[in-house]
C-alpha cells in the first residue's frame, strides 16, 4: 500500500438511505425551491416513461422533466450543451437539478448542473478542476447500483476528441437519495454489468500504487459485499442483496476518490469512445482478459459470469478493423493517471500503443 497523492476532496453534502426514502424527496427539496428561478429540473432515464416512479416525484407545475436515452451511448458533451440551453431558454436558471437513473443519467445531471453556471461548451471542462463556478444544487437518485456516480467527483462524458470527465469540487451531488426499492426490477444483465463496475472499481483501486488506508476502509468492505451479492451462498437478485449492492456501489465510489482506476477502465474508455459501448458492459468485456493484471479477481469474475448465466460475447475483435483497434488504443493510452496507478510512474516504459492493441485483440 503506497502513500497516496494528496487531495482535498469534496463528498456529497447530505445522504439519506433506506427503503422508501424516496418519499422524503419533497421535504428534502422544499427549502431549496426558493433558489434562483424557483423550479426543479428532473433528468430521468427514459426507461421510466409511463412508469409508477414518476408519479411518486414531488413535481410542481413549473418544473421541467427531461427524459434521457442512455441505452445506446455514453453521455456526450453535445448532449449536455443542448440540455443546458433548452433548460435556460425555457425558464432561466433552476433552483435544483435531480438526476434519476443509472450512472449515465446521473452523470448527465451532474454535468448539466455545472454547465448551467459555467460559460462555453462542456468539452472545455473535460479535465481536472476546470470549472470555476459552483453549479446549481443537485440531487442524485440511483435506480441501478454499481457505477458509484452517486458519490463520484466525476461526470464522465465523451467529447469531440476524447472521453474524459468533468472533475471538480462542483461535480458531486449535494444530496443523494439511496432507496434500495428502486433497484428491485433491474434486468439481470444490466444488474450484472453495472454491479461489476463496482467489483472492477474495487479491484483496480486496491491493486495500484495509489491505494491507501482511506481507500481500503471503503474498498475492502465493498469487495466483501460484492462477493456476497455475486458469488457466495445466497447470491443473486433479492432484497438483501439489493441493499448490499447499493452500499457496495457507494463505498466503491468513495474508495476511488482517493485512489484510481487502472488498465480495465482505460480499455473501456477506448471501447466507449470508438463504438459507444456502455461503460459497465465495456468493463466486463475488457476485465475478462486481464489475468496478468488482476489475477484471481478475473477468475472469480468468470465464475460469476457462469453462475448468473450472463451473456458475455467472445471474439468481438474479429469484426474490428485495425484502424478501429489503433484508435481505441490511442484513447486508452492517453489516460496517464490510470496507467500510472496500475503500472507505476514509469508506466510509459511498460506499456505501448501496440501492446494495448494486443489487449484489444483478445476481446
């Protein structure tokens, strides 16, 4: 375990957890409604169109609802800019923005919160501490567990030239609402792919040079919860494991705030940029072939895939061109913080674009 980089991190200001706590949302936002132009923006995964969840929200007549399609592609900077412009042109600066859904929906809400108050295109803010003005008050409500987006300091976006997050003190949600009832109906494959994002977060965080006591306090417990949910006796989708996975996701995200991800996430960024592959699924495609980096964790991952009868395609690279593989490798290589964590400060002497291309060819 190495000494970490020194960071002065900001977490969520407030958190409520427990079955049925969504019913508290009206009380939570009551006082904040008086901010700015006194209305609330709801950014909701379009899965919930005409679903009972929306009827449970404390929506008032002047509030805006924006359903977002997150099924095909990762959030894009252009999408954030268009959503921001639509919101401001219709009603001016809102009091609150609420993100409801999985990691992509929550990242859209976080990024939009920041871009509602900072000028210019969101692609200008892909990086560390580039936004200088606090965003509007933001609330995150996960309906799928695993990404850690509910507590992450990053809103991951694909821009014109790179996939990289808006990462700053203003990105984390001010308030999160963790209601395990909301993840009870997640389809099995999505439950697995997104849940594995937490497992992979934990394994990458714990195996790199920036892992430290703070990260371990959260990450080690998150790993234990993941094994309960996905591999040990009583594993699978049920009420007890929904609660465990929701907490594992939170703890995995908190572990990463003072550590880092590694090889798998670097590769998944390449997949997402070139093919629009969803993040959790891309992580699974990559992690399945990274035994030399993550050892027994990959063996355990394969057991989980088999145990839960998950469809994880093989030989994907047979359909990729050399240009596509090279482009993915370039995107992956240009994430030095991930490679530094995984391989050390001399990482450029240990990995190259041709070697990364070979990693993609395994998939």
